[in-house]
C-alpha cells in the first residue's frame, strides 16, 4: 500500500548464540535487552557482553537499558554504552519523571533513545514529546496489572499518527499470539518477541501437520523420501 511503513520486528534476547541463530533464520530488525536479561549473563564484564551483542547484531538495531535512576548518571551510562556499542545504539530509559528529562537531553545531544516501561498513555506521549525515537508499552504486564492494554496502544498510535512526531510505538512483553496480533491491530509500528515464542508460533501444529500431509501425498506417487531435487540432472 502506498505510504505504508513496514512493521519492525525485534528479538528480545541477550544470549549471543541465540541472537545469531534467529537473525540468520528470520528477517528481524535487531534485538532488545533489559537489565534483568543482561544480568542473566552472569558476572562477566558488562563491556564484553555488550560488545559481543553488537558484533552479533552487526548494523541492525540494538536496544539496551540504563540502570541508574538519577539524571546525571543516566546520561553518563548512555555515553558509556555508546562508547562500547556505537553511537547508533538505542538507549532505553524508563519513562518516569527523571527519565523524561534524560530522554530530552539525550535527544538534544543526538543520541537514539527509547522511552520504556510505559503503562499509561501520558508516559508514552511525554517520552515522544521529549524526542524519544521509540516508546515501549509492556502489553502482558499491563494486562496483569489490570490496565486496558489494547486501548492504551490505540490511543498512543493515534497520537503518533495525528501529531506527526518522528517516534514509533513498540509493543513489548507479548506472551501469546493473540497479544502479538493485538499489537499489530492496535497500530504498533514495532514489536519485540522472545525466541521461544517465535519458534512456537512459526512451528504451530496445524502448519506442521498440513505440510506433512502435502508431502505424504507427493510421496504416495513418487515414493518415500522422494524430492523435486531428484529430478535435477547433473
């Protein structure tokens, strides 16, 4: 469709071997991480882990989050992260009062940013007004907390469209295929996905069994294990 924008899909993953595998298999736009995920890598040097992730991602997008909660330290961590992974790394900052101030400053200084941990429309709008390139709405976490995740996504998507801001809406924390579909239908321009969910949804039982049924029909004529490649002449 003319004027349409392709959906961005990200792998939510910190393990380098898994990142390499899924970026090879699927047309993903990059990876997202958070402090808990990076902590799961153990007490190996942070710089080493981040550098390996950047090498695995290559020129695709890498999102990683600050851990400090005061303004000056957030800026310091952003500079440090980019000194390791490159200035094109997206700095994730929680969309709270201090975070919004930091997002504004980082934007003014030319950093790429994502306002994360958005549970309300105002958090996302404030982050976008501050210049964030993305805002992340935690779908499943919102559902668990009793928030109307779908309505919140729709309201933010409407703001992005009507305001003409450059920022994008990312749905994160989806835990089932219906939530993924909701993110698409509600106007998200990006979604992050866990590796296990991608495999489960891509290798769903109806798809696998129907593929096998089609191949059984072929083999009923040409014999077990027969393939089209067998007809290729040397």
